C-alpha cells in the first residue's frame, strides 16, 4: 500500500520438528507466533560459541561502542554537540541494543569468570 511503511521482516527456515515445537510453544504461551518468536529471541539466554572470530566480534563491538561514546561525550562536554534528532534517535536505539546484548552475553558467560 502506498504511503504505509511496515517494519522489516525477519525470516528463517526450520525443519518439521522445530516448527512443531515453535507452534506448540507459541500456542500454549497465548501469544501470537510473531510475538512469541520475538520475545523468545530477545529475552532468552544468548549462547555464544567460543570461536576466536566470535570473541573478536564481541570485542570489536565493545571497542566501537567505547570509541563512539567517548567521541560523543567529548562533543557534549565541549558544547559542540550538533546531531540531528533523527540521527540521535537511530544511534540511541543501536547503542542501547548493543549494550543490552553485551551485558546479556557477559551474564550468560559469568560462570567462566566466577561471578
């Protein structure tokens, strides 16, 4: 429909057994399937495989976050903070999602460092 913008779609393929499990769990949760899948992805534990590439990806994301936040803090403290509201809102969502994900990953791996 012209003029109506919908949120992006996320799609994936599952085998018969996985689909049956998802269908049963969504039905018994009382939620719509799309809401059940979104909630399950967002609020479940994050399982990270311990490959060097994955660890490097997490470290790189944390470094980028630190660098960006340092830059923004410097601009803000100097009074030269000039970012359009739309860009700020997009950045805020991206950084908030990154921070929440990193904290969830660290919480899930806390057994590795004794917390």
